[in-house]
């Protein structure tokens, strides 16, 4: 077989060669090249030969194996378990890359499991001998069990907020009304192993319902469900594929606009978490018949978010195109007319910030300002009016 010499450059971050010239032996046959090396360092062990098929093998000969293979290997700590260093070399478009610890990626292999166990035992033996360890652990336990509470939001005659006891894995959604304070959604009760999660929640404007996303096993794909706060019972409505949902309730709570993703199988494999689009759902109806409001023809990466005017007449749809541009659309619900207000605006310069101020504007105004910039150079985008 033909082997063409190719030299490997020294890694740019290496301060010095970590290995002196190894003794390298090759054995060539019709279908493979085997390399093995013995490194003249006390902590380096003989490496197992690695077969390389001609089609995938880096073009290496004894004369071209480099004296520098990778970044500096740390000297083994006294008593620390050894980590096997394999001569795994890949050719990526003509660049040879050494990957000596790839064998550690197979977590099911007996060798890797033995290595993990040895490392854990060695680490525990060192940490458990640290003076004051128990006092530190007790103090950290006190700090992480303090818990937390979110800011409240008012919906009709009800106040909603989230609270997590220090020993709970997930925060609980609470409601406070004339009946007192009580938990509305407690994801800690959904499964014994803690694999059911509350991803997001949106109370209706009148506080009667809470729409929320529930997922399992950490997939975050979310199934939308609706809780009747008054009765504590769930409505039959369920809408799958609502990951990171953006939602806007109608003022009377009879329905809502929301974003969802395509059903697996309806798009090419791997695109299930793309093609986010906007739909409308009437409470109590079959979600399979929900009309699509916005999103047809968008690029698969575009990300629409929703807001509804307080009177319910206008739906604002802001669609992010990556991190540099945002489109703004408005749906007039009275005429069902969709207008594009802004399309691919020029990104705001990094030196410019927008602020909302009551300075000389009791009803507030918005404008950009550069930092630092004298107040005299501030420019108003919207003015304060009596209406």
C-alpha cells in the first residue's frame, strides 16, 4: 500500500514538546496500518496498537510521526489512577488531529466504567480528608434551601406568583384571591422521580384559567393544558409541541393566540424544533382544527412572539431573524388584516440604547441615547400626549 508522508504541526498552545521522540513501529499489510509507540517518560505507558483502514487512515510513516502530539499532559499525581493515552488520529480534510481520549466517550464499556469508579474513589479519598468539610457542607445546605419567590402578577381579582421551598426541585404556581392563598400548579407532585416539569404558564386576563406547558424527561417539547382556577379541574383541551410557547389570551378568556411547532413526521427529520408558527385556539375546541394565523413561508429558524392590545383588537407579532433583525407585524382582529410595520430593520448600533423617560413627559416618552451622551442630544421617538 502507498503511504504519503504528512507532518503534524505543534499545537499552538503548547509551551514545549511534551514527548521526546517516541520509538514508533509500524506493521503494514494489504488492509491496515498499525501504529504503536513507547514514550520514554516514567508516567507514560505502552500504547495499544490502533488499526487504521487505508480509506480512513491518516498518512503517517515512522519518519513523519511528530515529536509533539498534543498539549502538555499533566504529571500524574501521587497515587492517582492512570488514564490510557491512545494514538487515535483522524484526518479532517488534510489536517491530522490526535484524539487520545476518545475511548472515554463509550460510557458503556467496562474499561470506562472502571476508570470512572477509580477516579471517583481517588477524589473522595482526598476530599473527605479536608478539615472542616462537614461544617462547609452544612452551611451550603442552609444556603441552598433558602428558597425563593417571584414577583406577583394581577389577573382580574386574582394574584399569581411562583414560590419554591428550599427542598423543592421546582417552583410552585400559587394563586391568591378571596378564598385565600393556595397552590394552583405543583409540578413536584406530578412524578415521583421528578421527570415531569412545568415549562411556562400564562394566566388569562380575568384570572379564570391558567394555560401552562408540561414536559417529560427533560425534552421541553411541552404539551399545553388549561387549568380552571375556580374549580381546580383541568379542561379537556391539550395541545402538543408548544415548546417555549408565546401566548396572548383574549380579554374575555374565550380563546388565545399561541405558538407551536410541527408534528414529528410532518417536516424533514431534525427540523421538529424549527418552523415555529402562530395559531388560534378557542377554549373547549379540538386543537387539531386550530387555524394557522401566521408563519407560512417563514424561514425555519424565525421565531415569532405575541402580544395583544388591552382592548383585544390588535395582535402584535414580532419575529426575530437571528440576533440582528426583527420584523414587526400587526393583525387587526376586527378586519382580519395583517400588516407588516417593520421588516428587517437596521440593527441598533451597539453604542446606542433606547430608554423610556418621564423627563419633560409626564406620560413617558421613548428615544435612543448614546452612552455617554449629554441630555441635550437625546432624541424622542415617541412623544407624550394627552390621549
